[in-house]
């Protein structure tokens, strides 16, 4: 009888919480329309005719997220028109329509909303970005474009004070834009990626969670400590077997699962140095031999993470970590569990980035060229 009552109360509270959250959700339509008005006014001012297209404006996110997303989205849209689209005579020379196109779209993927701003302009010149980066001392002199990946070069546009504009105007050239955009997006626990093709256009993709207040997560155990992995990132949970592991070279492991090869991130080793309280942990054994594998979506690829076990599913209020932990790329925040313990909420994309940047940890540097795309995995 008591179990039935507790179950009913739990169901009622969850329904009340879901309805309260739905009241906080608001569509992106008003923000899209505001961006459209700004683009039209700027189009007349710059003498660049533009066709503005919107799709997915009915996509809903938390009301507070809409307010914080407004300024970054507005700046990116202005950049697309000012930096991206060419003048009419240049477009005519390149065989393009005189009227440029800027597309603003939004759609929901799991527990995140993806917003894309795409233009059919001249794209971003890699050599020009690299030249400015060398001039500002972001990379050593003599660095060639071949020695850096496209993503590394294009990420320079988010550096403070970086600008490729030839002259300073009230629209661009001051170098105080894209670094603020990235900072504001990261405050929303989001990411921003750049895709460009010279002469064809540029697409900036913003990925943010539906809400930053409440997170559905899976509680996992690593070195005796509880951690939370967001549910919207998890694609599969599999018992680990030694036969599915492939040793590529010293310390580098990959996971062979259903014919796909995934980079293996050893969370036992990565998280074995310091506990939540800051005291050193006894590192029992950081080798990957048993436990479970969590297949997660990190950005635009899938990676495997090893855990000792799965404790269950939960819904927690995400607490910020504060200024002391602002450089912790692999941690999105913290949460207080039902028994009073504190658990760190992991950020799979941040963890993957940490391993890619590191040369000493067992990251599969050589397998990145073999990583399966998400659409291939879904098709399989």
C-alpha cells in the first residue's frame, strides 16, 4: 500500500514538473523575426540585396535561453551579410544571383536545439585567417595552412580582438564580436561550429540545450564516485568484453562494436586524480578490462567511454561550478543526489576535446580519420 502511494506521488510530482517546464518554453519565432528586420535594414544600408529564409521558427526552448541567444544570433546574422555576402557586381562576376541568400533554421535533436545561419557568399579564406593569426601572434611565424586543420584555422575568428575587416565601421572591424558570441554560447552550455567553402558560402551551427535548469541523466560509477552523463548524449550501453578492444599502439585503445570502430576514452584514468571534495583518490586500476561502455554523441561524432557500472537514471537540478572550475572542459556542472552526495555532470563533447588535445593521455589520434559519421550509425 505504501509503495502504491509513493508511486502515485512520484507520478503526480513529475507531471507537475513537466507542466511547469512547458510553461517556460517559448518558440524562436519572435527572435527570428527580429533578426529578419535587422538583416533587411542592414541590407539597405550596405547596398546588398538579400533574401532571408526562415525554417523551424516554431521550435521551442526555455524562455531564458531565448533572451541569452538573441545577441549572439544577431551578431552572426550581421556578419553573414557584411563579411559573407559579396557586392552585387562581384556576385555577377562570379555567376551568382545578384540577390544573396541568408538561411536561418532551427530544429530539435534529442535534448538540444540546433540553430544554423547559412549564407551563399564568398566563404572564409583560410589563408587570410592564418595570415591575421600570425600577425596577432596566435601562431608562430612561418606556420603553413597544411600544418593546421580547417577547424583549427577557422576557430581563430573567435579569438579576442580578431577581425579580417580592412576598415573599421559601425558594423564590423572592431574585433569585439565573435569572441563574445562564443563566450555567450558557452555560458548556455552550448557549442558553435564553422563550416565554410571558399566562393560558396559559410554555415555557423549553434547547439544549445533545451533548458539549463533541469537535466535528465544516467548515474554511473567511476573509481567509486558517482558521475552523471546527460541522457540526450547517450546512444547505447554495452557490457565491456576484452575481445571488443583493439590496441592500436602504446596505450591507445579503440572499441570495435558491430563493425564500427570508435575512439575509446578511459574515464577511470581521466577522472582518477581528484575527487569532488578535492582530496586525492586511490587509483586502483586504470586499465580497461571490465565494466561497461557508454556510447555517447560528442559533437558530430560518436565516442566510447568506459565506466565501472551504471547506478540508474535520475533527473537533477544542474548547479554551476563557479569561477574556480571555468576551465574544466569535461564538466558541465554539479548536482546533489537524493542521498545528499554531490555528483559531477560530465560534458561528453568537452571530454572528447580534452583527449584530442592531449598527447599523453590514451586518445586515439590515429583513428579520427576513421570515425563513423552519425548518419552512418543511424542508418546501420
